[in-house]
C-alpha cells in the first residue's frame, strides 16, 4: 500500500503506539505506524522497561495475592501528593487487570519477579526478557494483523484546521511525504531528549542531565501540536528523574546505570559537603528524589563514598567503583578537595553511634546524632579501607508536560475535542500524573490509553 | 595432565564474556530465559572458571540477544550468545586431549573433510590387507573380527579422551564431589532438552530473528534420537552375534535393520534440516570462526547416516564393498573426531548441567 492508503496513522513505535495499532487493526482499520527510529532502536523508552503495575482481585499470571483498585490508587496518591486526575487514574488502574491477559494474547510473556525485586512480586508483572522482547512480540503480532511500519519516518507536522487534523508531514529516506489519514494517534513520547527544551525549562543545569532512555523522544510532534493550540497539561519542569551512575552514556543507558548504594554511603557534592539524609528511606522509595537533589548541586553531580564493609550490600552496577586505600586518594580520583572530604567523613564518623542494630534491608534506625543533615538509618562510620566511590548524576526518565486527553484518549483545543486526534503513553501521561511516579505505571498508562486510542481511532475511521 | 587447562584459554574471549556478564548482572531482564542467568546472578565477580561454566550452560538460543536493549549499535554492544559461544569452543579446544589435534577441527570444515578422506583410505587399506575370511553379506567384504579390531579402539579411545577433558572441565569450573541428585537432575533436563524450549516453552530465536520456534529443538531431538537408534541397531546386532550366535545379514524385520533404518532416516533428515536452519540464522550470534567447522561436522554426521542408508539400499549389489568402505570410513572418522568436534558439546553440556545442579544444591 502507498502511505496515503491507510485509515489510521500512528505516530511512534513504542508500547502505546503498538497497543493502539493492534487494537485498531483488529477493529478492521488499515494502520500505518510511523517510527522515527531505525529498526534497531525501535520501541522508544518501552524497550527499556521491565514490568507494568497491574491491579488484580485474585492471583493473576505471575502476580501473587491481590492488589485492589483502592490500594493501587492510594499508592499513586502517595507519590503524586494528590496531583492526580482521579477519574483517569482510576480508569487506568481498573483497566490494567484486563490488560495482562490481553498482553499475553498479543505475544507478551511474563516471568516471576526478578531477583532483587521481590518487593514488587505482588504489584508488578515482569516481562520475560524485558521491554524489548515485549516490543518485538507486539511488532510480530501487529504484522500478522496487517499493520505496516515505516522506520526512520520522522513526523514533523500535523496540520490542525479547526477541529480536524487535515494532514501529516513526515520525512522518510530523504523525502518529504504528506499523508491524509482519517484518524491520527500520537504516541511519540515526551521531549526529554531535546536538551534545548529541557534547558529552557530547567535552566543551564539541564545540560548535565543524562537521558536514561531513547534519544528519539524529542517532543517534535508535541511542540508542533501545542503551538497550534492543542490543550496542554503539566509543567515543563516536571519529569521523572532519578540519580544514576555519572559515567552512564548521555542517552539510552537504561536500567544498568542505576546505583543502589546510596543508603550505605555518604553522598557529598563537589565541595565534599554532604547535602541530604542518605538513609531517609529504602532506596526504591528514594531514588527518584535523588535525581532532583543532585540536579540542585553545583555542576549537578554527587559523589558516593562507601567503605569495604558495605560493598556487597547492594546490587552490582554496570561500572566498577573507584577504589582507593585512603580517602585522600579517593578524593583525588573523584576530583574533589581531599582535605574537605577527610573532614566531612571524620565529622560523620564522630556522629555515628551504636551500630549493632544495623540491618541492610530494613529501616534500622541506626542514626547519627548532632550533624546536619543527619543520616537516619544505616549510619555506620566510613572506616574500612579500601574505600569506594561512585559519581551520581541526574538521569531523566521522561517529561510530564504533554497533551491533555479525556477518558477516550481524545485531544482537544480550547474550542472542544479534535475529531480525529488521540494521544497515548508518555505524551499524555501528564493528564494523570501531575508529579511523582509509581514504578510500572508508565506501561499501564500506555497500554490502557493506547488500546482506547486505537479503538476510538478505528471507530472514527470505519 | 594436571595443569590447569584454564590457562590455555584465550583471555580476549574470557574478557569480553566477562564484560558482558557484568552488564547482564546489573540488568537481569533475561533471568527467565535459561539456566545461564540464574547462575550468573548468583555471583558478583566472575572467575575464568565461572565464565567457562556459564558458556557451557548456554545453548545459543539467542533469546537474550533479541531481547537485549544494549545490542549494537548501542555502545555496550551486547551479544552474549556470540561471546559465550567463543568461550565455549575455546574451552572445548583447551580441555581436549591430546592437545596437538585438539585445535584443528572445530574451526575447519576442510580439516574434517581431510580426516574423512584419511578414514576412507584406512578402511580401503584394511579391506585390501585383511580381506575377507569368506563370510556372508558385509562380512564377505570384511570379516567380523577385522571390523571389531578396527572399531573397538576407535570407540574406546575417544571415550578416554573425553573423560580426560571432562575431568579437566570439572576441576576448572570448581566442581566438587558429586551427589546422585546432581546427576539425576541434570539428566532429566537434558533428556527433554528443556532449555531448548526457552523460558516460556516456545523455543529458540534462531532462523527468523526474534520469532520463537521449536525447530531447533526438534531437529536436535531428531538427530539425537536417530543417532541413538543407529547405535542401538549396532548394539542389538552385537548382542545377537555374541549372545545368541545369530550372525548378519539380518532380515528386514529384525531389530538391527528396523532400528537402523528408522534411526538412519531420522538422523540424516535431521542433519539436512539442521544445516538449513543454520544457513537461515545470523552467523554473528554464534561463534563466527567455528562456522565452517560446524557445518563440516554436521555434514559428516549426516553423511554417516546417509551412507548407512545407501549401504542398506545397495547391500545386495556389486556396489556393496565400495559402499561399505565409504560408510565404515565415515563412521571411523566420526568416532575418532568426537572429542575434537561439535560432537563434544553434548558431553560438556551435560557436565555443565550437573555442575549447575550441584551449585544450586550447595547454595540452597
Ligand atoms: C530506563 C527506563 C526504564 C523504565 N522502566 C519502566 C518500567 O519498568 N515500567 C514502566 O511502566 N515504565 C518504565 N519506564 C517508563 C516507560 O518507558 C514509559 O512510560 C513508556 O515506555 C512510554 O511508552 P510510549 O509508547 O508512550 O513511549 P516510547 O516507548 O518512548 O515510544 C515513543 C516512540 O515515538 C517515537 N517518536 C518520537 N518522536 C517521533 C516523531 N517525531 N515521529 C515519529 N516517531 C517518533 C520514538 O522513536 C518511540 O518509538 C522506564 C523508562 C526508562 C527510560
Ligand atoms: S542480554 Fe541484555 S537484556 Fe538480557 S540480561 Fe543481558 S544486558 Fe539485560
Ligand atoms: S543464547 Fe539463550 S541459552 Fe544462551 S545465554 Fe542467551 S538466552 Fe541463555
């Protein structure tokens, strides 16, 4: 078929796009996926994921026990501090239960909770092989359903005329192509890979941020639609950001760049000063705030210092730590003032008390006294050589500023709904998440709203 | 013989596999695919022996390659199936005994062909020199005793060689005193070729990128059971010969003939199918250097079956003595090369599974 023969164009090639495309094709529509990435990098951030959060009233697939709508919603409210659209959030939560069997029927395979993630065995269903195998399975199923895919098809413009998208412009193999599908689904992610946009929102600090996922989510379609008056949701400086290994690549470092050692460490800035309670809570509950803490430090960098006794308490990470026999040497390797680091460690050590209750996997209350900031759990003196160091930087997962949608995933302008435009996934996640993030909820939003968008787009086209 | 064979291994292969294993250990997404990952995640640092054991647990299903978000062009350049395949072959070469022949055949189909020619020549020479003692059927061409004189050592020598190799392997990967449970556990998995079904039981990602398919498992089962049937055919003939005094040639409806025929067909078709799968697969996800040697080996294996069938078909004709020489030459070559070709992989894999069962038992 020629690019113009399709009923529906789906922009993007990740989880949300694929869910929309498969659903629309099953409803009988002719669907074309426009994915800007080459085939090897198809699947956006979705190929970095590992699980999705799923409500269930009884054991379901790999999920044990039950996870009710109310508990799920309460968990969400805790992280977003109430900045949540309750109606859409509950819709996503309620629908997640039927998503799991739907995903299996479309080729996704699940596995028991990965080693080191037992705490998620009840709430999050893990994809066997991770997100890329999910994406691969969906591409296979989509192909069987007759969905066509153009890789390296970069959408640059959607022409909005009143309440209708008239055409789509994209480039493909050095050609500018214009198509006029009846329905359009936008599932092209956030804008985090556009450093200039991030810098406008965050200030110059953003230049030092690392992007955990795909370099292709540059917000081109998002910016184009917002400029034409499509309704927006969320603030440009709201995003999911975590503290990751400072040596990670600028883009696409993914899961392996995470560092789990902070609770057993002290973290100092480039002046060798501590700046936050490293032991405030268990790491899965705290790694997201550390993204922001590090972003607020000079040069947006933090340095983690641990000693020999803590080395084996956390999951190994992809880069080996710096290692030195003395703190002075370690400071030199880190490029921070040695005398100040020694002083900071001495003060910290002096503030440590009885450590006999130390327990690495529980809030043990082993705390410092008399220093600010305090370390309120796992506070053991840093004394045993060799000493180890990691650097921390802010790693952005995705941005929240996006397209505002209703329960049909439909986009609108100030004048009302746009007849043939729907959005799903990261690009509309801000409609639900005002701030904060709940592990596994991104894939839930993409799957639920991708399917809704596909259904509505097909209804309109047929 | 007691030197540590690990020191003979290529440090570049080991280093590359270790680099990748460390990335996998920080990721863990592939944990459900096979026994490599749970074994990998049990460690924080990997000795050469650990890497060698992981390599021999891998059966190159490629699931973890197509599922990996870090494959090239990503700068982490993950390709675990290839990295482990290189270590695996290097381990077989390094542990093999005797060393001078060990590194000739894995990587060279040409050497296998040459060995085959020598095998033919030896048998022809034997036919000429020993002749027949006037027996019936095949024994009209070569006497039973002459066959035994040639094939008994050709069978036992490779077994001795393999035993030495596996002993070296066991010590290199840190194996300790065996318990029966280790062995029964491992055999159960091997018999079903459970791992070839992949984590969710839908097979390998071999002949068509990330599509799961049972072909590779079925082809292995065909070849293995075909081979075992042929073996059973020969064994039953031996028993009939020595125990019951029933001498060849046997009728069509006899154990040796029926087992041999079915086995030979399975085995031959299996090998052809195996080559076809290999040709469709992406070479770069395996041991690229060993490609020629592997194809050569499967060709030899298939030829053993095929020439056996031909011998059966032409057994009553004037071509029989020639066919017999060809078949026996192929069998001889195949036996003698067993420790030095891909044929060894089954033995190593079983040993690795036993060691894995032991690891699990000891780590609780
Ligand atoms: C390292 C990491 C781990 C994560 N782990 C999890 C997890 O375990 N569970 C979870 O729920 N969430 C996780 N997330 C978040 C999750 O990835 C996202 O919420 C989800 O993948 C969003 O899906 P999507 O389809 O909206 O976007 P994406 O999967 O990012 O897809 C966007 C697609 O649009 C394409 N595109 C962009 N611009 C254009 C254009 N102009 N023209 C054409 N195509 C375009 C991109 O190439 C891409 O294919 C993780 C994120 C990261 C970075
Ligand atoms: S092969 Fe890739 S996806 Fe699988 S565990 Fe290793 S790094 Fe992770
Ligand atoms: S290729 Fe298959 S068997 Fe080998 S490590 Fe990867 S998933 Fe495991």
